[in-house]
């Protein structure tokens, strides 16, 4: 039986999952996920989100200081094209 060469995609899957055919699973929720906020004339931020009841606490990913709060309701529905999160309560 001949050994089949893996494609570039299969090699990446092999590195991430241990199998060239498995789909990788990435964590995308929770307090350990660092989000990069960029845009406008303010400096970029690296933050974490922490759900606390009806609000989400936004913390600096480096120093862990609280930067502000977002209502959970912002994440319970899909935004329309061009809609932004305009309210951050401090």
C-alpha cells in the first residue's frame, strides 16, 4: 500500500486535532477568550468578556481592570448590516 501525501489543509488539521480529517474545535466563548477591538481614532484594545447576570463586564486582557459594561441583550440577537454597539455604560 502506497503512503499518500497529505495536502496542506490535512497537515494543518493533523497538527490541530491529531487527525488529518477531523474538524478543529476553537473556543469562542468565555472569559479566557481575548477579543481585539480596533477602529476609529482610539488605540486598539485587547479585552475579555465576563457575563454577570444581565450585563457583560469588559476587562482589559492584560491588567484585568474593568473597562465598562455591555447589556447582555446586545448579544441575544443578530445585528443588521452597518449597526454598531453604540452604548457602553461605565
